[in-house]
C-alpha cells in the first residue's frame, strides 16, 4: 500500500558525538531502498579492509570489509543523521519531522493508533513503528509489564578523535586498525573523506552506574586517566602516541547495553524495529540491523494493504518471521567474538590467544571475510505474506 504521510518524532536535530562503520549489507539497504548512498559516500572514509595487529605491531592479517558493490564506510554519527534528516525534509508532502515531543501514552485501536504527547497534543495514524532505541517507550506498550530493562554489559567504551598523523604509525601501516594487547583491544578508525582525522576506542571494565553517574564519571576525566594507567606497560608505538595525545577532558564514554530476546516485536498496529526490538552486544552491526529492519519493513508496507487489522498483523508477522533468524545469527556471532570487545588476558593466556590468532589468519591466507554478515541482501528477501 502506498504510504501517503509519515510523521517522525525526534527529541532534537542534534545527536551524540562519535562515528560508526557501515558495512556492505547496511549500504545495500541505504542505497537501494533509502537512496542516500551517494551522499554518505561523499561524506565518509571509504575502506576495503581492517588491519589486525598484536601489541608488538605484528600484523595478523586483515578482515575484508568490501564486496563487488561497496567498500565499507566510516562516518560521523552527526553527518549520518543529518543526511537522513535532510532526505526526509526534502519531501515535505510525504514526511513531517517533529522535534521536542515525547510520548506519554499510546492508544491502539482497530481503526488506527493515537499518540498522546507530553505537551498535551496528539497525533493519529494507521500504524506506529517504534524505532526509539534501547530505552524504547514503544516497547513498553508492546510488552507491558514484561518489557525488559536494558542491561549494562560491564565494559565501558572510551572514545575520542585525533589527527591520524599524530599516531606516528610505522611505515606500511594502514587504517582502520585494531590492536590486540594484554590489556584489551584498541581501535583506530579514520572518519573523514581524506582519512586525516580518526576516532579511537578502548574498553574499560567497570561496574554499572545510572545515567547521572556516567555523566559525572565522563566529566571528571577519571576514565581517561585510568586508561593511561592501564596501557602504561604497552609499548606499541601507535598506542604510546595515542595515550600521550589523549586529553582527559576530551574523552567521551559509550556504555553498551543490551536487552534479552523478547517474546514479540509487534502488537496490534504497533511494531518495533532496531534496538527497540533487539539491542545486541556490540559487534559493529547494530546500526546495520536497524537499517536492514527499516528497509525490509518499508518493502513489506509498500507491497500490501493495511486496511483491516488482519492486514496489518500479516505484514508485521512476516516482518518478524523473516528478520528474527537474521538477528539471532548476528547475536550468536557477537557472543562468539567477545561482545563488548573488552577484557584482559595476561601472561601465557595472552601469548596463547595471540599465536592462536596468528595461526588462524595464516591458515586462511591472512585475509578473512564473513559473508554471513556483509553478504546479506535485504532487497532480495521475500515480501509475500502468509494467508491466515
């Protein structure tokens, strides 16, 4: 059924700092279904492989990040959001973006959905798509009292930006790169088109805190000071340059949370997508899963009528039936690769892991590619729905 009007709710136009990677499976959805790939490519760092190093700078090999159609992209979150919102605002007859309102309650009836906002206003539509993230208000409506509380994964990510040249990388090094050390993983990702500016990330294991406590911890600079102490014994030139460059007042925190599998993603005329439905442990695919969700649901909505409640149910059931196996596969891979990328391994345990990785890369010709992830094509997924 052609969609004649879309209302998007956002708290503000601005977004948190940081950058993300978009792998070919995400770019396929953003290109063929959303139509913003050219804008993304013009504003991002394009790369074909991710270098994997040990703490002594030994190069294990590369994780291939491209296919015949796309290179991977690293892009600032703010740039990505602005490109997406610009695309919405270029279609005022189809899309309205409303800022600064929050949902207080949802009325889901056979003939439509009504949203009640904190400022006393309302909005009504045929369906509601809850793309409101890990702390989803819409998920509370879909699941009621059984809606899960997001769980902190125990590893806080310290991030920042710097000129790539300040790392004084040895000749022959390429970026992006991940360094495997006895303390944890350190990653460096160029994120502008020229590759001169980069984001860095290290993990720090910490007990859970509430949001106010996390903000205070970030503002205090203690997270950065702790990272400097933890990595004081790691002599990799790139890591030494990074730690010497980092300013405590310029470090940002990301505190990964996840939710357990939930019993359903939809109720009546309301459906969840992205982190609202399946917030996964960090694995570089969280945003990609949301883009795949949105692209597939858009194809379903465009292919089927939504006149009667049963029409809506069939579409949402097909959406969940198709997407759930994909999400579970990515969830399993996230657990298998260590989730939040934190943790330590000292002494002989680190040596064993290090040379185990070296052997694995060597056995596979020093290049690894996981087609289970990047090879997925949301545009080929079946959009037919079953008949009840």
